[in-house]
């Protein structure tokens, strides 16, 4: 209630304690059987009004003349009293209201309670009151700014009132003003935490004078464009809460002026554009009487963006809070979920065992269970096995005694969905849950042809069909990470999956033959969608003979009331999306498997792979369907994945730099590219550079979620990988041709033929893949892109197993076998050359090892490590693969630049100065191969000179 205290004689006594004044007043007013227990005083003010009605108190003297001597205080108070002996509640309420409505005077103090603000409620315990009512659902969570800290008031002060006398008229205190602001912020520069920067900037612009507050800020990042620098675009929507109630046009002008001024420093600049300001007038939140686990609370009518405060029922010394929330989407108000963290609850899940379910209280029992489960899961994140069993038992009792109406069904689905989304182990009660959902679909009574009940973890759709007009039925579900699933229904059989759906199930017209006979002209078909796999745990999947399988899709089911659909000639078509791209298999949940424990079975279902991320199942019966994926390949430890990712990206970054230096060296210095080996090197380096650069930016390009862009990226990555392997094979072929096969033989258009093979064959392969199925390329979290690509980031690559093993694994294996053959033949040839040159016997084992290592790298034999990355040595092989192959560019610059004397002298001749500079006409040039244009009749001048350009004569051949 609101209370005013007036002292006409001693204004200095305004400092007297209000609790003491209130207690003295109540002790004198109440009879002996009513004792004061606790008093809470708050929101002290110098004037007072209530609601929209101004309370005017007229004194016997002119207030204007006595303003220097009159002290008036207005405050809200909450009082707890005890009535002993107990009496009728309504009688006590009437008596207390009458006693408090009478003015009280003592020692020049006049105390008056505002009559309309007096509320007398019985303070009873939850257990005495009996069954609870459900708490309202939580509003959707948004990214908003914090609420003003000074807007929390007690329950009796929610209707602020003031008394102001100006020229004989009174002015009523009104709620704060609110404005909706939409704008676009353009930010130049790179911000690590843009949301915090934007929030701080808005507060600095609008909250400097403490007359406004920015609330309910929502920021959506728009596109990013690159001109001369990065410009980030953010769409911002928020409310401005203005406290002084100034002229609307004036406030709008102040907001607009503050936002258009912009901001700039050395790091970034902010500029607001497209500013839209709209004055809104949200209504107050209406009074709401709520009983929950924490007792009964009557939350009074409250202004927007004001937090109501009430004393806890247990313990009475603590406080409960509830915000009258202004919604940023609709500009309307609604009660937020009460903050009861300081209050103790009166019941637990275990207490529902004492409740007897009857037809009259079934709905209230479900409300109690929902409240208890919500509180339990918010505190412990899971239910114990005994609590879970008790909840399922009581829900089963509800089904046994009560008619299931839509509202009751929604509450039951929410209970089950919340349990499924928690960490609770539901395996022991899986059959009970599935049976309950099936019973609900069979027995629910509703108006109309269909009804949908949706939650993130469970969706039920019930459709009453006319058997005479039934030609098939298709049901689809689209899943979102932020919203409840969206349902699509087509009153016909659709063999292809519905657009934008994660799950589609199509029932053929033959289902009509299984509709139960009866007098009713309608039959019910129900669909269930399960967003979590918790109810379908089959522990025997990992021991399957044909692989280790796991459920990697949503589960969907269809059924016809009171009928079992089996042995259909026209198949049911079920299409399910899955993130992984492994081998898939269509299955259904067999309740009779493993001695009625239940398990997955593929009997009666055929598997059709539509795409790497979508599988269709053709089944001859109705039940719960899902898609299993083969996970025989053991996942890597997350720490190994992180280290391998760092090695791969670091190695590719370094390789890109060294490959670029190698290319520039051979392209700038013409004398270095006079022979075939150097030209082969240029082509190989170009292919490797394209491969490493695309690998580095692949995840970034995949993050745009642009399917055509991802296909293009994957196709080019595939092309450069094949081109790199092809040029390694050509390098090996040239080495074999020079050292082993022939000498001094002219081959017309030798390099042109190499280019046709090196760039043409990969182009043909990639073109064929695109022509056959362009969706073979796509984005996924890779599991086989290459052992160096193990990462949890999205990656654009080949998604089709057949194309992958034929065009990547098979092609690389073919090149590897050819290069391995050349490697062996070259080693034998070198050994023969050493035998024919006695001086070569002085070479050390280290020199021989260096020759073998250089050949291994130059021929790409390190790629073979990928074929041995399985079994107990898998992790070791993957590390070796990542280290050896991601540093290809380093090997090129070492063997083709740093270890070649003619390249080093060319660098010194053109890049050095002073005593480090060498004369370009010095005798180093004599070691270079004779110009092939003057020796067109010969392929090479000499075996050693020519081979020097490929893999260093000093390293691989005897001196």
C-alpha cells in the first residue's frame, strides 16, 4: 500500500524513521488479535499519487503559504501480520482494509493510506494451497543491453504518483516515454568485439545526461565490402527510454542529433545512416496472480521496463523480482520470467509421488510436473533415474484417466522435450516415452482436420483424413537452431523431398487399404519427429559385421490409428538429411529386437543416396525411421586435430612463400629456364602454389555458405591437386627418360606435350566430375579430405565417395606407383654410374642419404604416407604426412635454388652489391647447359649437366 505522512508543526522531524512511524501507527490501529510481524518500507518520495488518479489532500490552511513549514512524505510499505486466533480470511481482509482506510493522527503527524492501493492477501504455504498452476513460458532470449539499474521498485510503488499544484491544477505522473530506433552503422576498421563497441557508443551518445537509457539493443551484422579498407555494416534496433517526459518532437530531435554526430579515432570510425525514430506507447503489464513452486505471488500492474519487487514467501527476508519487459520485435510489453533465485521452493520432483491423479486434477498435475522439471533441470541439468521414472509414471496416469486436449498435450510435449534436451539418461524409459507420444496422437481431441504440437526436440502432427479421398500424404520438417521446427504437409504422395526440409516422409495411396473399418468417416494419420537420438540407443551397433554404425540423422515416424501397416507394394519414401558424408544405411526401430529391448533393423528398407548429405529410404511398412552412418574410422583426438591443423596451415603458408620465390627466380632470370627441367619445375611450382593457396583460404570461402562458390572452390582444389601429382609424375618420367632410357634423341614439341598432359588430364577429370554430378563437390566437416586436413571447420571438397576414391585415391596411387618405379630405376642407374667411376667411391653415406631424400621429395613419394595412416600407426603417419607434404615449397627452394650454384650466383649477380656481387660474365655460366636453340638436334648436351637442373648432379650422381 501507499502511505502519506504529514507533519504540520515540525518539518525537521521529516528525518524520523518511517518503519517506526508505520509500526506505531499499526499497533494503535490494529486490535490485540492482530500483531505486526515484518515491515518493508521503500520508494520514499515527497509527493504521492496512485495509478492514473491523482490523490489530492486538502489541508485546513493554504499549502502555498505553509510550504516552508509543511513536511510531507509518501512511501510504499509491505506489512506481514499474524491473526491469532485464526479467523475467516475474507472477514480479516475486510476488517484490515477498513482499519487502514481511516486517517490516523498523533503528535502533529497525520498518516493516511491511499485507499485504492491497499491490498490484503493471505500469506499461505504452497503445501497448504495444494496443486500449483503453471508458470508462464520464458520469453525468447535476445542479445539486449542491460536494464537501467534504478528502475527496480517494490510492489506497492509500481504506480508512482505525484502531487503538484500549479495554478490550481494537478498533474499526474505518467510512465516513461519510449522510442523505437532503427539505424545502420557503418564501421571502418577491424573490431575484435563490435557488439561491445556499438553498445558503448550508443550509451555515450544517449545516456550522458541521465535522461535516457538504451534498452533492448539488437545488432545484426550485414555484408562486408572491401574498397580501400574494410567497412562493416551493422543493422541496429533498440528502444530509448526517456525519463523526463519532454515533448516528443524535442526528444526525437535530441536522439537524431546525438546519433548523426558519428565518432572517429585512429583505430576505427563509426557513422550512423538510415536513422528511423518512432514514438511508441506500450501498455503496462497487467496484474497477474501466479502460483508456482515458490508459493503464490500477485504481481501488480507495472509500467514498461520497470522491475517489480516482492518479498519471498520463504524466507520472508529475501526478495523476488520480475521485469515488465518491452519486446523489441513487437513493441509490446509482457511479463518476464520471475527471478526467484533468492527464494526457496516449496516442493521437489519427488513430492509428486504423494499426488493422486484424477480426471479433475489431471491438467493441474501436468502443470506441477512441468514446473518441477523446469526448476530441477535449471539447477542440476538432469533428472535422476528415480525422478525420471516418477515423472513418466504420473504422465502415464494422466493418460489413463483424462481426455487429452491440445493445451494439455502441449504441456506434456514440453515436459518430454525439456527432458530430452537435458543430460538425463532416458534410455530406461524410452519405450514408455514412445508409447505416450503414440497414445497422445491416437486419443487427442481437437477441432479441425489437423493439429501440430512443436518443440525443439519433439514434434507431433495429427491429421484426420477422409478414406474416400485419400491419395497419399507427405509430411516434412524444417529444423532451425533458434526456432521450433517448421512443419510442411502435402495432401498427396510426393516422391522427392520437400524443399527446405530436413526430413520428409511420403505415404502412398495404398495406405488406404490399412485404414480400420468403422462408422466414422475419418481416419487419423500421425507423424512424429524426434530432434534428438536419445530415445533410440542401440548398444549393439558398434559390433556389426559390416562396420561400426551410429545414428546420424533425425528420426521420423508415421502410423495409422489402430492399424499395423506392413508389406506395402508401393513403398513409403523417407528422405533424411545428415551432416556427415560416410556410408549410410536406412533402418527402422524394431521394438521386438534384442528380447523386446529394441534396436535398429534394416529389414524391409532399401537405401538410396540422393546426395552426400541426403539419403532416401524405400520401406514397405510404417514405424520409426532413421539413417545410420558407418563410423568405422576412429576419430582423432581433439588435441591431435588442433596440432595437425596448425602444422598444415603453417606449412602451407611457408610453402606458398617459398614457391613464390622459386617461381619468381626462374621467371625473372632467363638463363635459369633455358632447359626442360627448369620449365617442368615452373609448371610444378605453379600447380603446388595454387594447391597451397586454395587450401589456406578454403575454410574462409566455405564460411560464406554459398553453394556455387563452394563447388567452384572444391573443383579448383581438386584440379590443382591432380595437376601437382601429374607434374610430379612428369618430372619422374623426364628423369627416367634422361638417365635411363635414351640420350641425344630429339623429341618434337617435348615440353608442349608435357603441358598438355600436366594441365589437360586434371582438367578432363574435373570436367567429367562436374558433368556427371556437380553436387559431388560441396561443403562439410571433412573426415577424409586428406590426413593433413583433419579439422572441425567447414571445408569445400569432394563429397561423393565414388568420385573421391576413383579421381583422388586411385589417381594418386597410380602416380605413386609410377614414381616409385622411377625411383628404384634411378637408384640402380646411379649405382651403376658410381661403379664405372672409381672416384665416386669416395662419397660418404651422408651424401648417399641426401641423394635418396632429395629424390623422395622431388618425386612426391611422401604422399604415400597417406595410404598407411590406419591401425595403431595412424596418428604417427598423419603427423609425418602433414609435416612432409605441407612443406613442399620449402623443399623446392632448397633443392632447386639454395643447393644449385648457378641459381645462387644469379642471385648474387642481380640482387647483391659491393664485394658480394659477382660478374655475370664469370665462368659460372659455363656450367649451364648449352642453349637448346643451338642444339635442337639433341635433347640434352650431357647427362650430368642436364640432370643438374632437376635434382642436383652433385647430390645424386658420382663426381
